[in-house]
């Protein structure tokens, strides 16, 4: 699917979905008070999002 001149594939959308899932984990860890775990998952979410952007 092409949106604004950018070609989105199922792989791109899946990687962005993983990034959103990890961001939900960050929220959950912060709510539980596990700040170090939240930071680790936030870094992983950032890497997943960057991977999705680079795949475009």
C-alpha cells in the first residue's frame, strides 16, 4: 500500500505493531514501579521503531 509516496508492506506494519506492543509494556512496567525494566523495554521499542522506519 502506498501512502504519501511511501510503500507500506505487511513487514513494516508488523514491525510498527511490535514497537507499539513494547510501548504498552513500558507503561505497564512504569505503573508497577519497575523503572529499569521500563527503560530496557523503551530502548527495545525505539530499536523496533527505527527498524520499521529504516525498512521503508
